[in-house]
C-alpha cells in the first residue's frame, strides 16, 4: 500500500502570502501544481487588484460616466454577486465602495498623515459611497449610477481566491487539503496524522506577536475568515482610530469589537461577513449569524476595563488552548 504524504506549496499573492497543503498517497508533480495555483491567482489578481492599473476593477473605476456598459469576467461577476448578497445581509455595513472613505482616513494604499478628517471632507465623499450605486445587468455587465463611484473588493477577493484554489484541488481529485491566503482559510478532509486540520486565530492585541494564537478551530469542509481592527490604526488626542470604516456614516467603528472570525461553507462569504460584522456590532452581528444556515462566528470585544471578552454564535467550535 502506498504511503501517504503531505505536499506544501507556498507563494505570494494579493500583497500577502499563501500556502496550500495536500495529503495524498498518489504521486504529485508539485511543480506543475504550483504553476496551476500561481496561474489561477494571477488571473484573479488581474481581475480584482486595484494595484494593477489595467486590471478589470481599475478600468471600471476609471469609467467616468453614468450608465455605460462594462462587461466583466466570470470571476468579477461571481464576486460581485456575493458582494451584493453580503451588502444586503449586513444592511450596508459591508460595502465594496467604501475605499474613498478608507483613503480619507489615511488607511488607503497611499498612507497619509495620521489625522482626523473634517466633517465637511467626510460629507463630501458619502454621496459616492453605496454599493447600490453600481448597476448589475444581465450578461455580466456593470454600470454606474454615479460617475465617481469606485469599487474595492479586497475584503472579499482573498476569500474568493481561496474558494477558487479549492475548486482547482477538487478538480484534480484531492480530498484532504488546506488552502490559506493571508489568514483566510478553507480545509477539507484531514491532516497527514489523521486528525482534523486545526487553524489558529490571532490574538487581537495591538502589541501581540503575529504568530500569537488566541483560539484554535478544528476545520473540515469549512472556511474560516477573520477580520481584525488591532493592527492598522492611528492615535490622535488620546483616541485610537481603526481602519474599519462604517460606510454609512464615514467614521471608524467604535463598538468595541477587535476581531471577528466567521465559519461558513465558502471563504468568500466568511470573508465578507467578518468585515460586515465588525461594522454591525455585537448584537446585530450575532443575530445575523444565528439566522444564517451553516454559518458560525466568534466575536471578540474589548471591554471598558481593557479585557477581551468572547461572544460566540450557537455552535462555534473553538477549543481554548
């Protein structure tokens, strides 16, 4: 009987690192698999990276007119479909058009001075923020209801890339694997030792090491995505301002949530929901997850005395270390 072994492939994509682990007793051409993975990621990046000037999303954002028709790829259309769904589910708390506000607060690609923008500056941008300003028409066509509206799907595209690599592995006949891109993960089957895959959630503290683990989750045929507000922030007049902006009012969220981890059947959904729940707040976030089938979450809140407090949906399978 052939011996099982684990093959690990790593690389860089979307401004972060990825890893793919497969467990199999069949012979694997690791170089060929790595090439397939790299090509798939390259195509997704060419579709949805705002850092690539001629990507689909960059060209859509440059389209400076109302109406018009912009035909997009299957990848882009799939992500937009999930984006529309998450926007609706979270009542606008997740919004793929929020980037101009993120930039205004100094958290965009061009880092700016750490200062609180004026109310006038925020109010000037709010009219071009709103996912319903993007039209989705049959035939994979997008249009704009406001010429200045732009899309940034970064908070959902990594999850989509994970799901696409999962599809690639399934087509190649793998049953036991783990795919992770920048902390967003999907695992199926089991590890080489026969145990379930175990994935760590980072400790949501500003000064915690990047590899400090807060909770461990057993993952099988599920995705896990985490959104945190403890790494990217600035301080002004004794107040901390995080990078998660409420698209509905233009201000960073101040609901005490420091981390949201979501378990779902797809990483695209988990990724979008994790960000949306950060904005929604504890009660509304938990209520939403408890209404959804096959979705669980862990919400970590910093209490007024500085301690971390865990809140989980009905069946979140965390194992304390």
